C-alpha cells in the first residue's frame, strides 16, 4: 500500500469523491488519489476497506478507512480545524447538516431521472429537478454561499453534483441558468475557487461519460 | 441554555423516539406534542416546510429537523450530561457510518416486511436479518454500541425494537431466533428508563400497522 498518510480511493467523475478532494484542498492537505476502475474491477483495498457498500470514495488516514462522503468531509473538518467548514454555533451546524442531507437525498437522484430516461424525458422529472434547485436558491437567499460569507460544508457537498448538470441540460433540453439564475451565479462563484477548479472536471467530459454510460446500459 | 423545547412527534415513529431518548438521557424537560399526520398542524408545516415531517425539535422557536441531526444538536448543546457521540473524531465517524447504515436499511426493509407478500417479502426478510447480523458484528462483546454507556448508534437503532413484534407477525419469523445477540442488547437498553419510557408498547404498534394495512388495502 502507498506510504502516503492521506489516501482517497477515487473516481474522477464521482461527485462524492470530488467532495472529499475539495475539503482536503480547502484545508491545504496533501493526499494521494488512487483511481479505481469501477467497471473493470475494484481493487482489493477498496473491497476490504468498504466491504458493506464496495463504493468510492473511501478515505484512508494512516491506513484507517472511512466511507460515505458526508461522513468523510465531517471527519476532515473535525480533524484539521482550519479553516472551519461548519459554522461555530450548534444551530448553524444543524442548519448546514439539514441542507447537506436534503442535497444528498434529492439532487443526484433527480439528475438520474433525467439522464437515465429512454426516449423523451418525462415532464415531471424536469419539473422536480428545477423545483429542487429553486428550494436550494431560497435557502441560499442573498448570501454568497450557503452559510453566509464563507465557502463551507454545504457548498462543498453541492458543487460537485453541478458538474453533471450540463449532461442533464443537454438531455433534458433546458438550462439551469435560464430557470435558476441565482443558483447559476452561485455555481460560477464556487467554480472560481482553486480548491474546486482543481477537482471538478469540465462538464463536457462528464457529458461524454454519461453518453457512454447510457450506451452501456442500452438507453441510447 | 435550556430555554423552551417542543418536540412535534407521532407516537409510533422510531425517528421521534430517537429524540425522546436523547432528551431523556440528558434529563432535559420538553413539551411533547402529538401530531395527527392526516391533518398536520400549521406549526409543523411552518417549522418543516421542506419535508413537512415529524419529528421537529423546536428550541426557543427555532426548528431542527431530521432525527439524526436533532440527536447531534441535543448532544452538542447539552454536552455536559450523558454524552452520546464519541469525542474522538475517528470513532465519531464510525458511529455516524452505522447510524447512516441503519437509516438506509432498517426502516426501508422493515417496511417491506410488513407491506409486501410472497417473494418480495421473503427477500426483504432475508436482507433485514443480514443487516441485523452486520450490526451484531459491530456490537461485538460490548454492552452497548457506545461501549459502557448508551451512545449514538444505540439511540438510532433501539427505537426499531418497538416495531419488531409487528415485523415478526407480518413476516412470520422470529428475530430473536435469528439474532439473539441483538435481542440481548435490546433487553439491556430497555432496562434504562430513558429508553423504556420513550418506546411504545409493541402490541400497540402492531395494532397500528394492522390499521395502516387496512387503509392501504394491503391484506
């Protein structure tokens, strides 16, 4: 196994892996990203570190594994305290966790309902996706980031998922900018951060991946 | 710090039970308000406009939604009494993993056990038992998942015990026969007043399930 103290078992297109890498970048931490071949064959290390779900990301700190991206980002924030990703007060943290949970429950599935659809995309699927973004816009309000003036936990949980939005827009036949301009501005603001720009792949590359995946699944 | 605490809840909800146990463990007084889920109160809809679900914990007029978030909030605010969440970041992350596992699996699979029949039910039963066995493995020889005292994982899991009798009757199987260690752990938890007072009677929950089956047209 690698001598690196911090290792992430990774896949370039996984928004869940991106969350962990952004958090590590925000904290100025060096790490090794080991690319997993999720189609060709998962590594022994992945299967033994995450026997229950067998999924990426897995984060290894001195060889000790942690799974589930929200849990990993929380751990990174608690272990390396500067700069803090969660607000200092308990109520603010509860709010941040609420929106992270909402994002985890809703956004990726809503994307999937669009990019996985065969033939014409159902109107309800598009409607639901836009409604979710509008709810997030409302939570954002007039703030630059979800928790006030600084880039933090909720932004980190959400911004990687937006790398899949171009694919959703192409397949769904709409644009996020037209439907949710505030949300679109927040996206641009986050993508300008170095910690994010280094990690999030170009949307066109994700779109190519989605098209390839659709062919593999017999959707196209 | 105490201020005004209200819990909007529904008596058979295992999610509501989690917050009841956490508050009882810490000896924190609060007002319990029963919601009629067929006729949700204005307060519930105002305090949880996104999901419109119970439980909602209202602290000095400000809502905290989602049971696992509530338990973490309660543990942080009243940190000096009966700590539930490990102080070591790695142990905390491991505890969060198992609570997340319980949330992903136990409620969904349990629901399938009482709602379905035939092959779907048989598969749900099998997977449900497999999940309980994984949890037994995590418990090991410890008194509680939290070690010597009740912890975050115990609080997240033990409420589902109040639904075990209903699952067993609907699914025609015995959880104790399949997972004796799990039931031994449950009995230890039920000796604690905070748990015993927060869980409804299993027979009452079974009657409630039977009524739900009638309403949903499940025979």
